[in-house]
C-alpha cells in the first residue's frame, strides 16, 4: 500500500459521496503513511472466516465493517476474544444480521493484548487547519479529557511534547511490569496524522481509538476517517 | 532583492512611527471631533514633527492655518491621521498616498465592523489604495502611540514620553489606551503601541514580523480576538517568539460555526483548546486578561533572560510564607531552606520571638529597619542555589507609627532607604529582587497610604526593582518568564 492507493481509496469514497471510510479502508490509508495497524481481513462469506482465522491465528476480534457506521461498540458490532472457529462463525452470523440494513462486510482482526489504550487523532480547525491530538484512551476519554493538540505540520519535538503534556503521561513509562512505550513510534504516528491532514484535503477528521500499546509498540486497533 | 524590499519596508515603518511631516485630516476650526482632539493631544505630548491640519472649510486652529485639501500641503508627507467620515476616507487616503505618505492611521469608524455592504465596500476601497503603496493602521482604531516620537493614542495627552522595550499590538483601542496608561505607573516602558481596529492592512501578522525585527522592541505583547490567516499568523508568531518573548491575550472564542463533528478528536478540539495548543506550540506566553498581561510584561522587562528555579521570600507573618510556598509550587518554583550557616546568620538579625530564618524568612514585625532587611536579603542572596528574591514589604503599617508621631505616613515610611538598600543587594549579589507592595487598606480613610505606596513604587522602579501588588501575581509573572526561557533553551538545544 502506497500513498497513491491511499488517495485512490479516498477519491473513490468521495466520488460515492460517502461521509466516511470503513475501518478497513481507513487502516489502509494509515498503513500507507507508515502507521502501524492491526493485521486484518475483510470477509463476505462463512467459508472465508475460517481461512482468515487460520492466517491470523486466535484469539481474534471480529467486527462489523461499514462506512455508514461511525461508532461500532454501541451497535454491538464488536466481538472480542474469539478463540475457535465455532465462536468465529457465531460472531460472523450475528454481525451479518445486524449489518443487514447497512452496506458492509465483516472484519477479522488480530486481537492486540495490552492494558494501555491511547487515542490519537486529527481535526481541522477553522483558523489553524489540520491539528493533531494525543490523549488517554478507553471509556473515560471524553470524561477526563486528558488530551493535547498541536497544529500540523507536527515536528518531532512537538510530538514528544504532546505526550509529556498530558497529566497521565506516566502511562507511557515502564510501570506495573509493563515496558516503556515506544515514544518514537508514537511520535511518528502523530507526525503522519498531520501529514495526512496537510496532504489530503478530503480528510476532515481522524480518530485512532484505541491505539493499544502492545509490549512497547503502539498499534492502531480501530480507526475512523471522516471525509469532507 | 528581498533584502532591498525588506529595507524599504523598515524605512516605511520608521516614517509611520516617527513622522516628521504629519497631516491630520478632519481638524475643525470649532475644535470638535477626533481630528481636533488629536491635534491637541499631540501638542500636549510635545510631538516632535510638523503638523498640517486639513479641513475643507479651511480657517485656523490653535493659531495654525488649516489646509482645505491634502493636495494643498506644500511638503511631502510621512504620515497622516485620518478622522473624516467613512465615506470621505478613500479619497483622503489616496490624496495622502500621492503626497508621499508612507502610512496613515484611520480613526474613523463606519466600515466592515458595521456588517453592512456599504461598510465592507468602503474597507475594500481602502485595500485597493493600500495596494498602490501606502500602509494603513485601522480603520476604526485609536491609532499609534510611540513615546519616542510623541505620537499618541486618543485620548492620551498624558502618556509617558519615556521609551521602553515593550511593543503592544491590539485589535482593541480600549485595551491599547488602558495598557498604555497602566504601563506608565507600573513601570512598563513602550517602544510602540498599535491599535489596529479592523486591520484592513497592517494587523497581527505584519506587525509581529515588524516587531520581531524592531531593535527597539525586546518584548512583544498582543491582544487579539480573531486572526485573518492562521497559517501566516502561526509562522510569524513562531519566528517572533524564537527571538523574543511574545505575550498573548486572546479575547473571545472564535465561533466554531454550525459544523457537525463526528469524531472524538473534533469534539474535543474546540477553539479554546486549539488556541491554547497553538500558543504553546510556538512558545508564546498566554495570559487571560490585561492585569496578567501587564504583570508578565513587567517581569519580562525587569528580569534577566533566564529561568529562576529557586527563590527566597522575605515575609512578615507565617501565613504569608505558607501561601508563598503554595503559590510557588503551582508554577514549579522552589523555596528551598537556606544553608545552615546562612539561616543562623539571618536568625541573629531577626527580632525575637516569632521569626524564622528558614526560607520563607519570616521577619515577624513590619517595623524591621531597612538596614536589617538589607542584611537579611544580602545573606539570603549569598546562598548559591537562590536565583531570585522576593520581599513582601509591609510599609502600610507605618501609618500607625505616623499617627503616633503626628506626621504624614509618606514622611515616616522608610521606602527610599529600603529601595536604596535593596538596589545595593541586587548589585552585590547579581540576583534580582522583586518587591511586593502589599496594601489591604485601600479605602477613602487611607488615601495617604495609597499616596505613600505610589511614591514608594516610583523609588523602587527607578532603581530597576519590579513591583507587584500581590505575591501570587509576582509568582505567576515569574512563572511566565521561566516557562518561556526554559522552552526556548530546550528548542535551541
């Protein structure tokens, strides 16, 4: 996946007058910018479920994937910790049923273990253009609002400062038996989010939520790209 | 080529801020209106250049002939102050341009701020003339105050002529005149103050670039509500704050419009958060109001360019010491205990009982003599770790003594001796001392205290000692200085 195919995905979506990319498409765009994302396959049929499961290996996450649904959890479209073919097929069937009225497919995804969840993103400010966000993830994101922003282009020093700036910045250090998070890699994600904002006008907002620290590596587990 | 263009721009600014030939258009013989008012205040300020009043009716004002038209002025102009009705402004501006004026300030209102098509159209006409080669401050503004030339804001006949190192650029005229007046007694000297109102031509971006390069300006301060172009503002403020402190008071929130947001990122990235982030990103100092702006300006003007990590505080009363510690902690400033031998030496100087030489140093009595206070400060300043000292002066208590002696408090309170003593310690230790002139007595019964403290403030300021009313204000201002230089140091590696 290179930047040209990323532009292609977005152009295609905007030609279809879609307001968002599906998670699968969003991650392809991110990957084109060198942002680490989960390994995953989009499947349409039950037969493909087992194939995909075999390639990735259990445990898995299975999600409904549609550009028409921005927030999946609320709709019961995420099944985690799937440990067998039987469970996978059951999840597939349930999601298929719920997706019924939407355009979409089922996403089979590696499950990223990790207790530290972050949220990273990009938004366009009326005055300052693309701005990048870093913050603590999880269900309290919006309650605690422990976040920092910088205007793009984000320099590496800006990115490092964004991480130090949040109150919960110690979550990135080694603690409770967890390794220190790879801040270089996180900084690169922040820089690249800014680049997407600067290079692709069609992209209005981005949520990487959550980004899970796996060992020390950040991996984008879910992504939302909103188009203009 | 670029350099040439740049030089030309700087020359234009020189003519704008220090004009030798100045037209005031809209001076009426009867003396009513902004134009006549401006003529009067410029004379009161002792403006250094030659003034040419203009009014279609002609006549005389203050013994000087009024020209009927700008075209009739017999010399080449440097600058013009335009106070005619909005409709007449474009023609007058064009005439000034043809007369060679490098710039004009347009005080007249009635442009885009009205939100009418006519107002917007008139402002566009101003821009068209600007494009032909004249710089404009305004319209709908209070203009320029430049202590060196004597140009002043309206109404400002009594602003200081003492030039200083602080530049202020302000969308609001009221804020400009308030800060100019406030600075005068607080000890803040201005290089230039520009109230740019609607900002049809010169505004935040252009002025930031000018002040970043202006050798007279060491500190840039600004009040802004909205900006014209986020990217160029970002570029200029970043470049400026790399060279000198830029203190920003951002008024109001830009409307987020009716846009729908879907992502968490967008919902959390409201205008207030983004502004704070951007100002942090460029290492600008953000303040919340004019008070904090002035206090920060004072600290940046008087203090050396460095980070003051550890301070000593001399107080009179234990609670002040506790509050000092709390305030300092909030800004990452420490008040470490002094070395044991210094504690002992200071302890010997202090009245007993109830005092403490630990740091904060509690002198316990308001009547400790200036000589003793000087010795205390000299000892505390000798501690290697201490970067800066604060003394909370309790001069107001001398009213009690003055009453007993039957003398006015201004004759009894030893502020001059204290100022001289503190200045000596600063020279000796090389460490700045900040003075807090506390005064809980501000009613009509105590106008004598207010007078005495105003006199005291002048004595301290004249000796290069910054004065604040309250301890937390001083600590917050020092915190701004620390924040700026710490981050600038980090940026420069």
